[in-house]
């Protein structure tokens, strides 16, 4: 999205009353079906913060609902959680609902507005590339070389809170991102899509997004790590790539620890 399309006023559409109702509806599903847990919020910083997370679960990624439910249960509904989102999420008849629940277009202007207002902003640098990573690489932190999140934190003067989630990628078997297939079908030209993910799940078996399989009731655990103050750790003129490497390293170690805790897929 170009700067001229940015809509910083989206942050003002956050509706704590609706958010509380939405969490109330989602709570039984998240707590019973996914047995969700959010850890590490005791060290979460005050004020604006950029939550940088891996992304899991394909079409039915539960990272945002699980984190948001844990955050709001811990801190209450006076502190907004915003999620930088793909344009498709904020298009059509449900766009208003998502905006009132804190979803904002993913651009630097919105991120800066939300962070400077004291909001908590969730970003998934890996995006679709990460959320459809193959099952064989399900516990790997991979942002596909994207480092814009570091600049966003520096520009707004807020800490990064590295956050890792596990379990979502067990909701079905992800076979391939389908980058070659997408290119062959020219989806990058027709739909601006660089992937055509192929997975295997219930009840339809093999799927290339369609038919849509139902996610398995996998246990999802989210862990927020110690905040990173970039200027304190890396100086006034930090090397963006060094910060990114450090963040991913911290996240990988934490994800490895969560993976070591799991006894069985789906069950957790």
C-alpha cells in the first residue's frame, strides 16, 4: 500500500466494548478447542510496544485471537491491541467489524500512529510466507528476509516484544507453499499472490486452499519474551540487520524450548 492510501484514523475505530464482547464469544472456543495459553505477560512493557511474532495455522491462523484474549484478560480492556493486517481482511462487509476489533492496514503510517498513541501493535513479518510454512519446518522462525518491523519500532521509539506461538501449524499437514505452482499459473500477475499453499487435512484431504479443511483441535501456546529496547542494546544508529538477526535468534531459542515441551502433535 502506498503512503497516499494510509489511513491512520483507523486506530480511532478501536471499540473496547465490542472487543470485550468478541473475546467473550471466542473464549470458549479458544480455551476448550485449542486449550490456549499465553505466557510471559508479567514482563510486558507499559505504553506502546511492537509485538513481533511468528504466524501459524494457514487460513485459520489463531495467533491474534489467542494473544489478544490472554492480553485483555491480563491487562483489561483499556489498552488497545492493534494488528497490522492484509488488505483483504479489511475489505468487504466485515471490514468495519475487524477495524473496531483493532485490525488496521499494514503500513508504516498506521503502525507509527498506533505505537505513538500507546497502543500494542502485533505484526507478523513473515506474513503468508510464514503462515503456510511446511510442516517439516513448523518450528522455524523465518521472516523471508523482511526487516521493516525493526524500522517501525525505531521510528516510534518503542520496544520490540518478541513473541512465539506453537501448535497452530499442527492444525493440518502443510506440504508446500506452492511458490512454483503460483508462478506457473501466473497468480503473481493476476492476484498478486506469490504462493498457492498445498496441505492435507480433515475432511477433504488434499487441498490447495480449496477445498477448505477444518483445523484440528491443536493446543496453542503463545509466549511473550523479554522486551528489547533497540537503542539501549544497539546504540543510537543501530544496524537493522543485526537487530533483526538478534530478534529472530531470541525467538528461535524460545520456540525450540516450547517445541521440546510438546509430547505429541495436536495434543500438546
